[in-house]
């Protein structure tokens, strides 16, 4: 956290009180006109500000990144290869192609418990990976079990112990969206349901899965928006960090 770093530098006589005051004046946000960067997000919410790439030019994203660099862990969601090419020379910059996340900064320490991310089908993996990578980059241990949808429920039963022992379960599914309800029968942990736009016809780009998850008969399931893997990963992190 930037404030702690500044205070430690003052304590260790690395910077003067006057220098520290000038540095703190730039907090809690930086105004770039097209963006106002929130440096106190982690202090208030326990997570850094996450840059949403769509709708921003690669030049705008780079300017935001350069302001955040050395101040905070950086996560960019819904990114692509072109944006990564603009940033890849930065130290500790990595691109998760499966889910379109760019992370900059050192990976954070992981606790003992784990978050479990499961997907209904292979087609849901990109959204599931968005959840998994987000949670990992925020400092959580993550286990993945993919393609265990209810069309072959025996596959799911085979992983009952992993489901039972997780601190939080993220269940990602499209089509009928029933997977989170089934998963909740195997664990007392919170289940976060993520509907995906996988499917066609009356699936209505994930709306059917969303409605199915919202209408679950199993209490203890929270539902995020369609394809919102980042939101699920953050939610799981906020729960898990209270347990660690």
C-alpha cells in the first residue's frame, strides 16, 4: 500500500517529512481529465482499482498504468494482445491470453485455504479463467475444475471433496445455468454463480442462465452479471481474505 511505503521511508530516514507531505498530496486520486485514478481503493475496499479496457484507447490505458506504476498492483480486464504489446516492456507485466487479463506487479502471497473455480463446459473456461486469475493475482490460492456440467453429473460427484473443502466456490455456466445450484449441495461454503453468454437461441446471450441462477431454490448462492468473471473473483477474494 502506497501510504505504508511512504511512512516506512520517513521512519527509516529515507525521505524527509516535507517530501512525504508532497507525496501524500497526490492521494487519494490523480486527475488525468479522461480518468481519475483511485489510489485509495485498496485502503477502502481491500482491492486495487481494476482498469476496464473496452472503450479506452491503448494510449489512455498506458497513461493510467504509468501513473499507477510503483504505487499499486495493476490489473487490466477485457484486454487484448494489442494492449499487451504496448505494455510488455514494463517489469513484471504478464498477459493471460485465455481470459484477457493483464497484470503488472509482483504476485501477492497466498493463504492456506483455497477458492475453487468450476465451469460447466469447456466453452465457459474463458470466463472461469477471468475469475481464477483475478483471485490469484489478489493473493489467493485457486483450484480449477473445468467441464463438469450437469449433463454428466457423475463427473461433478468425482470432485465432491475438493468442492466441500473450498472456502468459496465460483460456479461458471451458460445454457441452463443449473450448475451453481447442484454445487451448493456439496458444500457449506458460499457459492458465487457466474452466468455466461455460452449458448444460442432461447439462451438469449446468457439471460436464461442468469434468470435460472437468480431463481435458484438453494439458499446461499450469490449471482453476478453475465460473463462477469472479474466481479466473481473479487467477491471470492473479499470473502476468503476474512478467513485466511
